C-alpha cells in the first residue's frame, strides 16, 4: 500500500475508500474471506475467480482513494496483469488485517483454507521480501519480477495444485 500512498497520513485516510471499493467488487464477482474476533471483523482476503477480471464496483470510491496516484497506479496495474498466468487460476488480489490482530496468523489461516479448497492454480503478487517469503512458505514459487519504481519490485508467485 505504500506504493499507492507513500505518505502514511494520506494512506490512513485513503484505505477505507480503497477497501470499500475492493471488497464490494469481490462481493459482486469474486470471493471475500473474512475473519473475526470478539471485537468484530479483523481480516479480509479478496480473490478473483479463475478466468475473470473483477471490475471496480465503486469507481468513485477507488478514484477518491487513489487521488493523484490514479494514473501511476493504473499504469502499474496493467503491467502487473502481465505477470499473471495465461491459464485459469484463482487470484489472491489482496488481504489486510487490523493492527491489533496482526502477527497472529489470522490472514494466513484464511489464505491456507482457500488454498486447501482450490482445485486450480493460485496466483498472487508479492509486494515485498516479507510477503514473498510468506508465499514461498505456503508453496508459491516466483514466476517473474516487475520493477514499478527503483525501490519497489513486485514478484509474481504461483502455487500449482
């Protein structure tokens, strides 16, 4: 998310709009996995179904969230799509966890449950070394890299089932 919004204050303001658009898109045409604790929902993982490209359900929310970063993000998104396999696959689009629930394995359990249930390959983008390591731990293998800035290299990661 820091690629979208390098400024932490801007990122904090943008994330509710961003998540609103992304969740609504997958709710309509995709998969939304959630985890809750006694405080309510704490983690969400969004998936695109094999053979589909999920449209933006709330474009105004997304454009408001991205602001001046919209052209840069759209250009990067097109390049990221080039890393995706040509064959049908489940796409782990994004996931997030509230601060108080981080480092407890909540999101990992959601991802692993979906992996275990999948009958098709699964693809995701690792946005940093930590996320690449987590993906490799779950059996994903790197398929390619994309430098979106001099300091930001994204990695395509594929889990063959």
